[in-house]
């Protein structure tokens, strides 16, 4: 049977699926489930174009990885057919452990198990199902394979994951400042002494990448309003979990119910995974829609706030929020909604971004004389040096009285 | 309170929301609900980028309408501030009556009431809520306002709706052949004797628009696989409705349950509307996910087929499907799944497209001498003439035995 | 010495020059001269962005050819390193025989020798200079090499030349209707029984290519005004040649003077070639600028008309121009400028376009069963069938009296 | 007569020419001459797409100015029809005083008169020709008109000129890092207390603009190779002028000859202007082509170096070039080409860029409370602060012996 298949991608045009095992992995219901998980969660409340799925991001990564392999081979880096397939599998599945609205779930009902761990666990299941055909992919993914640059293609400061998601999130959000030239950066990839490096010629594309990342952080990933929405979603799940663990019966799909009432553990067993792969954005949104009418006032307000997009006032400051300002809001909240309520509704959060981390996996430039240098040390760099510095800002969100009362009575 | 607001759109960049009433309509939960309704339904099974919502399409239409009003005024077409606001409201709300997966629902659980009727009904409710501020918008929407070109901006062969959705669906699908230059077409709009016309200079942009529409029909809207998915979704709801009306209790949200068990009527009353505005894609997907485990084999197979994307074999032919071929498939199906089952699983469908309909709302060109002419009659036209002709094709979908058995046992 | 080099191209981004001989050919003054020859001649009088050079088009072709070779190899078409280099050389040099404003010169001072012949002759000189390193390229270029598909990459209805120039001219003119997806078409190239074919999946990209070509012909290549400019340029050179051959001394660079006074022959000898490679757009424009002040009234008016862009009135008709209309214009002209003058100033020209020529080099689709079919016969084609038909139009240009008198006295 | 006209621009699509006087100015031979003057001179030796003309840049500026006026009016900034027309004329003509390869000519044969002065002088001539219709435009251009923000649209750190040329040069060069979102920046323009300001919402578009400008400087405007070409062109004209002023007769068009032999003065009289408006790129290239065969060895080598693109070795350093290194090159040169020759062939040049100049015309942000603030002081700025700093680099170019000998003998 001919399994050759082409996907259309708004960013890259045709994406060609190379062969049997990769096609089968895409068809697998673990992977199909990513169609129903949004890549950027509640960001679509601010950037309504951001409805793209993790499914599409994973295919996009596969496509960029194909270009990377092609480029490296043209530069005489030997990559065997087995390594090629393995690196495709590893990038395709690198995010398969993401649940719906991951950042939120990972802080509440799926606490203490990272999505990377779940990805790895799912890879092991798929490996078992396919009779060990993912062995090499797993070695590369976990950094145990001696050809280290293959791992760096999957996880480093200039990895395929970032090259796709920055470009993709910029594209779907319409935030043009975040657009990067992934193709051009990939055409500059090279390998030197088993490390992934960039041909010096590509220095400005890399600098633009670092700057774009900075823009995306402050304009999209840490947008004050989508952050506020995410915080309230986290609180809704915290509250629902508390209620469920006190024996209250809340509307929820079986998979969600499983996690609401599950006791905290340090790892995932087979039952956990089995429930986990049934979860997607619909489980969460279904629950929130029903919880709007829940008797518990805190849960009901949180659910309405998200579903009807009645979000609290949020702002970002360069300085810490004065304690008195927070205290004022806390008291207002508790007066209206009762003691203890402010821990759900009033939040200040420190946010920090370091566009370029010199310490871990520095980006290395390779010049024509085959010498390597950290991009931050290059005499040609224009803008990298200020990009070391960590920027710290402070996010504060809380209701104003009028809005809150409107939600209460609805 | 300052209600001025800007949305980022991947297609058009910044979209500015002009003033109070329009901002309030967007904030309304009837409209926010469009965030959870996909513009192109199951098309994302074939074009995974097609996850854009009806919310975004409506904002895009608003933006193009703003440009149209600006263009017409620059050409000395008088449009009063009241007309301007009304035409913005009308285009913003023109699709507000769409439910989830409309084409499917309109054939099953919401039969006999078109989405246009529901849009109008919702406009009337919103009009009542806002003390009559939508009166003029409703007049324009229903074609009763004497300045007829304003209605043509909302519903004609070159209306703002098409100018947005063709461009948008082409953009998100990645089908470059469907891309049109909406801006350029809008810059060519004009009014002549109360009719919306196109400056002759824009003839090739219009021809490209007609051709692109043709490409979008055959590559996207009538893609064999997404059509098959849509047919199966229709059948799933037909089956669920039959079961529900026989008293069977199926997992469903309250709103969905309401429609599954509702008796067929010719119009929508207040209760119907109230349930309808609670429906969105999540209600449908929630139900399908649960129905996978339903005892009824037909419903279960249909649900699994959609959720796990195990779709039947589908093909498009230029000729009618031979009766014997259909009969063979019908018998195979009934042998495996019982008498009557083939009406759920075997389907042949005639499809036809007429890229340009000369009869209703012909596209009129205005030359420098202020004379009007149907584009199809213009001596400058290059490709319009073949675009009169209706193209008819035939779609056929049905399971092959092997795939069906695999779904049965899962 | 490291000869690796990268060009930036506004269309394709980085173009990498692969190796020694190709780099040397680009450095050669025969090729550098293409920097000073505009790809689309006087078209920039209508589309002011069209200032791109033949140099850039040749590099673009090289780039697309690299992608074509890569694609075909990925589809297991064997192409040896020698063939690869030869096909790069052949496409790089396929237009090297173009002079400035070729269409014009080929009708006047370089009559009876086509640019293809001159290209071949220059390839032979370069072959001699490089000790025979162009032998295989010349075999492929002339269609003598048995692997026929390599020649089809250079000259056929879907060759690399067209894939670049259509896209490039559309890009620089800003005529969006002419944009094609060269990358996508190239990714669909294949070889079947020694013929260049297109994977059936690419059918709509090819149809869009054919339609875009049609748009480019009527909007750009045969634009009434740039055609008029070209006709007058032709007449200017016809007049100058007549004067020169009557012994008159006109301002001209040595190379241009050589051709103005050269007697008509059927081929090019060494002296001809030597003068030819010194000609570029500057020689022509220098001469026209000086000829504005020439005593000969006809030459002076023609030169002013071009340099100052005071062009005659031009129109395109679907029918033949009535004889009486032409006669009227002829008489007006001769009254004002003397007997015989109308042959310089009044012109009617038949123009015809056949977007798809079924007879020579039909475009062949290859389906999954490895069967080939003319695109026009494919059941999937949507728009190709009307594209067989030849469209004929008629161009007419002539002065109106007022404009002519203004130019006379200036 | 209907003078309404549309140009196609590859960047902006249709550009509409608004009315009589502006159309007439475009038709004027002073302005048509800009068609034959390249915007970026010899930059096309490095970026072969950079063949765009000053004519197109001027039209592009007109188009952006139309958008700016539209935007400001929508924000209730009153601009009278007279002011509108004047600001269109001023931006259209702001560069009309540019000669061919301006930077070069302004250092040699047109020394001591800036292109701004010539622009103004030409505006005065055109004003006289049109009976004073440019009075207001000239007032705005010279900063004498009290509504100061109109002048800032033409000359400031975020003026229309920069918004067009950065975007345009990035587009034609293919240097994607330099792309800016002119439309978005213009949509953020506003006026506050008679100053041109930016709505705070646009801060990141402005930061991206400043960064892009930095990238364009180092990648394009100060590219080592095009700088070397420009230096040699300057030297060629310096040499030719010396020879001409010593009575030597060089091939040159009348206009060029006029300037070669003209004695240095502090201003331009009528004769100067008359010759100046006949000069364009063709005059320069014609001369260089002929000078290749000139007896004077220095002139001949410089001319060949440019026409055949045999450029000296050039490099950019972060530190000053060591004196000994320069001395070595000087001696080598003088040994080969005689005493004094090194002043033509060996050059070190300091280059500096300050992406954002806080002192003159700071970029002001306007927040929602109608308060103004220098962008560099804004708490929201991410990257502006490092952009104060002046970057200084050093350019050095000189022949290597081998290349020089090859050019000598050719």
C-alpha cells in the first residue's frame, strides 16, 4: 500500500510525509488527538488567529527537520537513513505529551509530571507497539546518542522546535515583529566537532531570531490579558479539584473526572496515561461551559469569566507592585466574595525573559576558517550583546467591583 | 470609558473597532460564542491549518467593510455616519446565526431553519436589548433599505463576505491557488445608479477572484475527504436523533440534548434560540467522543470514524456512479452491519459549481465614460466566458471491508 | 581559493553558486554585461518596478534548476555530477545572447540572427576559453543529448526559464495576478520514460501557471503603452540605420555605430560578436538622449518620444482596425511630417496568445499508477480546456495632432 | 481631460495619482529623469535586485503620504485640501535634486552643493513654471510653515522618506532583516501639540523599525563591497576631473563634460542646473565604458574595475587599521602604478551608525492619557536603549597585486 502523503501548511506549503512508520505514527490516535489541542491555549482570546493546533506544529517541525537533514548532507555531514528516520520521529513526537492548556494543567491536575516526561512515556508505549522501531529516536531524544548534534536539533537555543513555533505563532497571531526566517537559518546550519553550529554568514538571521523571540515574549506569550486568562483558568481547575476531592460531583468527561479526583503522585502509571490520552481542549471547555451554572460561586465566576471572556483588569509594570495596592484589592475581593476568595482572584506574578542564554547551549558561529565562536563574542554581532540581560517585569490582575458584581448576578 | 480596541489579524494586520455599539456587540456572548465555532468545520481534517473561527471571519468582514466605505467616500459616494454604522453592524452579524458544523446541523437537528433566518432573529433580539439601535442594520440586511448598494456589499456575487472568506480560507488552508487580492478589488468598488459596480481597471482582479473561487471549490470546499467526513457527521447526527426520539438517553450537553429530542418545526421560538446560542463545536465534539463507546453499533462506528479520523474511501468522478457499483457496496455494507445500515454508510452525491452566475447580481464594470457592462460582456475579459458553465461532478464514499472490521472491533 | 558565493535574491532569498566553473562564468565579462540589460525593456515605462536585469533572471534560473535537480534526485531520477553541472551551465547561459531591448534590435540592427543563435555562439567561445568544459552543456542546450528531459528543463512549456521569468516579472511589475508558485511546481516535477512530467497532484498549480501566463501577456507583455514604446523604439533604430547607411554620422558608441552601419548578413562573424558583447542598455539610451537634438525630424521626434515618455495614443481592439481609420491617421501624419513619415508613426499590429499549446511539448501528468496523460485530457482539469484557444487582438498606435506639434517644437 | 492615473508598485500595489498638478509634475522631464537614476547606485553589484529607480521611490513616498494624511484625518487632525496637496508635492519632489550615484558626484564633480539645495532650486523653477502653485509645498519643505508636523512628515527620524526607502531597499535587496511594516507605523501616526507623534500601541513597530535600520546599514548601505565600488567610482571621477581640468579631452556626454571641466563654485546657477537635469546613470556608465580604453592608466584601471566588476579586496574591522598595514599597501600600489597612485587605490574609511538619535527630532510616543514621551524613556521599550549608542567600524580596501596586474594588461 502506498502511504506517501502530502499535507498543506499555510507556512511552508506542501509537507511530504516520508515513509511507513512516520505515516503510521501520525495516524495513531495519540497523535490525531493533537488536532484537538491548541498550540497557544487562551492566547486566542487576544490574538484570535491563534487557533492553530499542536498537530500542525508537529508537522511543521517534521518539515523543517527534513530541510535541516537535506542542508547538512549537502554540507557533507553524514547522516545515515536510520538516523534520519529517528530524528524525524523524535521531532514529530517531542510534544506528544502535551495536554490541553498545558501550562495550566501542569500547575494543577497534572502537577509534578512534566510534558517532556509524558512525551517520553508515550514514545515508549509507541515503541512497544511497533516492536522497537523507536529505539534510536528515544536515544536521540534523551541525549544518549553519541552524535550529539542530532539531539541539539531537537533541544537547544536554536532548535527546530523554536524555529517552527516562533514563526508559526507569529504567523497566526499576526504579530509581524516576531516573524523569523526559518528557512534561511536552516540553510546556515552546520556541524563542527559534533556540535550544531551556524555558518557565520547567517549571523544577522540569528540576531533577528533572538530579537523576534523577545518581541514574541512581550507581545504574545506574556501578553497581560492572555496571562490573566491563563491565571483564571488555573484557579478554576484548582477550585474544581478542591471541590472534587471533597466529594462534590462536578460535570466532567470521564477523563477529566479521573484527574480531578486523582490523588497527587510523583509519576504516571498506565491508568493515568490511559485517561490522559483522552483529554483534549474539548474536555476542558465542555467542563467550563457547564461550571458556569455551578452552585459554588467561586467556580461559577471563574468559569463565566473565561467562557464569556469577561476577564479581570490586568497590567504589567517594570517595578514590583506595592504591597498596599495588592492589599487593597485583596480586601475588596474578600468583602464581596468571602474570606479566602482573594487567593483565586487577585494575583501578582513576576515574569522574566532572557533572550539569549550564554551559559546553556550557546549559539556557535562557524567562520570560513572552520573556527567556532559564541555569537555574543563575534566582532560582527550588532545586537546580541544587550540580549544577554534578563528583563524582569511584574504582572498584576484583579477584578474591579463593578465587573465582578455583573458576573455574580448573571 | 474608552472602548477603542484593536485586533491583530494574520491577514490584515490591525483591525480597529470603531465605536461603542460595535464594541458592545462583539463583547456580547452571542458573538463571543463564534470564537468556539470553526469557519470551515471538518475541512481541518484535510487542511490542518483550517482551524480559524467564525469570530475571526466576522472581524475580517468588518475590516474590509471599513475599507469599502472609505473607498466609496473617496469616490464621492455619500454614506452617512448612520449608514456607515449600520453597514458595519450588518456585516459583523451576517453570520451570527451559524451553529457548529452548520452544513451538517442544518440537514439534521436544526433542519428547516436556515442560518440566515437565525442570524436575523438574533439581530432582532440584539436590537431589542439595545433599544432599537440595529434598526437600520436590519433594513439593510433584509434588502429593504432603498440605497440598494449597501445591501449588495453584504450579499452579492462580489460581497464583502466572499472577499473575506475566500482569502481567509485560502490563507489558512495553504491553498495558494485560491488567494485573491481583496484590497485591490475593494479599491475598485464604486456605485453607479444605486448599484455596486467595479471600475473597469479592476477587471483582471475580478477574473482572478472568479478563478480562485473555482479552485477553492474543487480543492477545498468539495475536497473528497472532507466531504466524506461531513457526510458521516451528518449521518451520526441523523442516527443520534433517531435514537433520542426513540427515547434512548445519549451523552450530550443540555443544549445538544434539547435539539436531539426536539420535534421538527418550521421555525425557531424563544426556547429554541436559547438552546441554540449555547451550542458550539465543543458540544458536538464532546458528544462524538463519548458516542464512540455507545452500544448502538452504527452510532459508535460513525463517531469513531470521525474522532479517530478513520474515514471511508471517497472518490470524485466526472460521470454518474454506475448503479451496479453502488449496489455492490450497499450489499457489502448490509451484510456486515445489518439491513438498513447502508443508508448511513454508502453515499453518492452530485456536486455542481458555477463560478459566475450571470443571472443573479451580475458583476458590473464601470468604464471611464460612466457606462456599465456585465463583466461577461466586456471586450477586455480574458477568462470569464468559460466561467458561466456549470461543472457537475459526482462524489462517492463507502467503507472497504477491512477498514470497517477494524473499526467494529475497536 | 574559495569560490563559494551567495547572492541575495528578492524572490528566492539566498542563491548559492555551486562551484568553480559556474562561478567563473558568472565573473566573465560576457555575463557581467547582463547586469546592464533590463529583462523587460521598456515595460518599466508602464510598470516602474520592472527594472530587473537579465543577470538576476539568469541567477534565478540557476537557483530553480538546483531545486529541480534536488527534487528529481529525491524521486530517484539519476543525474550524474557531470549532468548536473552541465544543466546548470546551460540554464545560466541560455539567454546570454540577448542584446539590449532584444525584441527591438532583433527587428532592426541585429536582424536575421536570433538571440538563441548568439547564445549558442557565445557558449562556443566560452567553451573554447575553458578548454571544452561546456561540451555537455551545449549538447543538452541543443537537444542532442539522449537524456531528453534535461533539455526539456531548459526549453519546454513548463521549463525553468518560464518558471522564473513569469514569477519574477509578476513580482517586479506588481501584477499580482501573474504570480505563480514556482517552488510548488518544481516539487511536482518528475521524469517518466525520459520525458519531463508533472505529478498529478500538481495539476492545479500548473493550471494556475497557465492562467497566470495569460494574465501576464495581456496585462504586461502586451500592454498597449509599453508595446507602443517598443514600436517607436524599433522605428527609431530603423530610421537611424537608414541615415547611417546613407553616410550620416550620428552620435553613437563605437559598438552601436558598428551595427548601425553594418550591412545585413545571415550570420554573425567574430567581429560582429565582438561588437555585440559591448552593447548594453546604456548604449541605446545614450544614443536616444543625444538623438533628441538630431536634425532629422523623424529621428528627433522618435527619440524625444521615448526619452521624455511622450508616447502616442495606443489602444487594443478585439476586431481588426477599420482601413479608413488607419488611412485617416496616415494622412494626418503625412500632412504634418511629410510623405513617407506615417510608416514610422502609425502602426497596427496583430497580437495573439495561446496559453497552452497542445501540439509542441504538451504538459504531461503522471498519476500514481505511473500513467501519463496530457493535462488537457485529465478528468481533474478545471480550466485548461479553454486555454487551448488562440486569442487574437489588434493594437493600434498613432499620434494625435496636438501632442505631435508639441514634440516638434520642443 | 481626465488625468487620473494608477501606477502598479511591487510593494504597495496600486498607487493612485490624485490630481492635475501632481500628475503634471510626474510627467515633467525633470521628474521622468528619475526613471534613469538608480536609488541605491552600485549596491546592485552586491544585491543584484537593487535596480529600483528614484522615480519609484518618489511614487512610493507619495503613496505613503496619502495614507498618512488619511490616517491623521481619521484621528481628527485637520488638514486642509491645500495642505494635503502641498505635502504631496513636497514629498514627491524631496529627492528631485539627486543626480546619478549622488554620494559619489557630491564628493567630486558636484561638490559643495547638496542634493537638498538642488531639490529646492528645482522646486523653485517648477514653481515659476506653474505660476506659484508650489508655494505652500516649498514652505513646508523648508520648515517655514507653522504647522510643523507637516514638515516632520518629510524630514524627521520617522519620516515618510525613511518609511519608504528602508522597506523598498529591503524588498529589492532581499535582505529580509531590514523589512519594516510601514503601513502599521503609519496607522500609528498622530499629532500632539503640533508635533508628529506615535500612538503608544505602535511602540514595537517603531522598535522594529530602528533595529531594521541598523541591519540595513551594516548589511546593505555599508556593505564592504559596494562601499569599495563606490570609493573607486569616486576616484574615477576625481581622476577624470583632474585630467579634464588639465585640458585633456575625455569621452563624455555634453552634460557630463560640462561638469568635468566646470570650476568649483559654491552654488548652482541656471547653466549648472540646465546641465544637471540632463545627467543620469547612463551618462556615467557610458563614460566609464569608454574610459576603460583611455590612455591614462589610473583612469582606465578604475573604469575597468567598475564596469567589469573587478573590485579590490575590502574588509570591515572593529578597530582602526594599523598604520603599518596601510603603509604596506600604499607602497605596493606605488611600486606598481607610480608615485601618487595610492591615493586613488588605497582607502581606509571610518563608518559610524547611530540607529536612534535622541537629540534631534526624538520619536515621541503618545499614550491614552494624551501624554508624550521619548520612546527611549518609555517603560514599555524593549530594545531602544542600546540603540542610542553610536557604532563605529573601519573599512579598508586595496588591490592585491595579482588582480591588479590582470586588470593592467587587459
